[in-house]
C-alpha cells in the first residue's frame, strides 16, 4: 500500500501550533534519526518497508525524556453505557475476547493479563496531526496472548475492537476499530498496555487496555479494547480512519 507523499510532507511540516498538551515535538526537531528517516522515506511503500525496517525496534527513551503527561486525543471519555458500567465496576467484569482463526479462543480478565510477564517501554507517540509525546507504557506483549490462543495456519491479520463510539450516524453508532498484520502483531514492542507513566492507564488514554504498536502512527493504537479477532484477510480498509482515507500501514 503506497504511502501518500503529500500527506507525509504535511505531517512533517505540521507546526508546533497544533500542540496543546505537548508543548514540544519530542525529538522531532533538529536531526532526530526518526525525522530523517521520515523525510528520506516519503516514497517507501508498505512492501519495501516490510523488507527493510519493519522488524527493527522503535527508539526507546529514559524517564528523563518524559517532559509532560501523555496528551489525550480522539475519544477521551467514552459515553457508551456498557463501557461506563465496566468502568464503575473497576473493570472486574471486563474481558478481552480473542476469537477468530485461533485454536483456543480466550476470554481474559485484566488480572489474567497483568499476571502474564509484563513489558515496560518508553517510546514516542507520533500523531498524524503533527504532535508527539514520550510516555512509558506497561503491558503484555501481544505475541504472548497470541501464543496462548494459537493462531491457525490461515491467520494473517487481526482486528482490535474498541468500546468507544467515535461517530453517531443515521445507521447507528460506529465504534473505533483497527487492524494489524501478524508480523506487526508479533513485534516485541507491540503490547496491550494497561499502565502508563507508572500508573494504571487513565480513561483518557484508553483504560482498561490499549494497543501500542510503536513503528506506526498514533491512530493505529486503538484504546478501550474489548476484543481481538484473528482473520485470514481483512474484510474492510482495516480501521475507522482507514475508511476515511488514512493509510492502512502507517509506518514511521
Ligand atoms: N478507541 C480509540 N482509539 C484511538 C483513538 C480513538 O479516538 N478511539 N484515537 C487514536 C489517535 S488519532 C491517537 S493519536 C491516539 C491517542 O492516544 P492518547 O489519547 O493516549 O494520546 O489514540 C488512537 N486510538
Ligand atoms: Mo492521532
């Protein structure tokens, strides 16, 4: 899927004026390697990046690099009554369903996810709107959850489904969703995060569980998760924003 060079250039040119919660482009000024890569890589296609850099690790930072709280964006307070009921119970009744092309469908509580070996990483989140924030994320590697579910041989992609209604239309509400291929799903920095900056994940940033896929732009990192569905092929453009023209592969 070819990247759109115009949009990428716009992204890079996006002025600091857009920033509110994050006062600086963390590391996006000067000769940041990521920025140079972006500028040099305008024409990189999904196919090319797949063979050049996709399995490389995203840069990780130290706690001293966290200059402000994580700026919330998109939906920050889901109004959905099922979501609010789960929040009121302290997530006791919340489950993550893992279904589809797997040998062993799962229904995992937050306690079960937290009992799995955790991973903590300090990374920079880049939003397509032109701001970025460094934050610390704690969660479980998606690869570990998938290893429990045991994807079938035909599995190639997965959908992550959110609980927040991002748009209310004539045909009813649309809940946020996203998708990854298995290669990104199995990347060591791809985690299901339940903690942020040393505290439980706040509602504004996706409680109780959100995806972190550190080699891609912010819109891939669905918040308010309740289900993962493993599939042989995507049945749509792959996500809420993709249906509205964004690239499915949002590599950075
Ligand atoms: N469920 C859900 N996930 C979402 C969004 C959203 O509106 N709803 N917005 C996306 C966008 S565009 C960004 S930049 C990040 C913002 O994450 P944050 O609120 O932790 O900054 O979440 C992404 N995931
Ligand atoms: Mo974003």
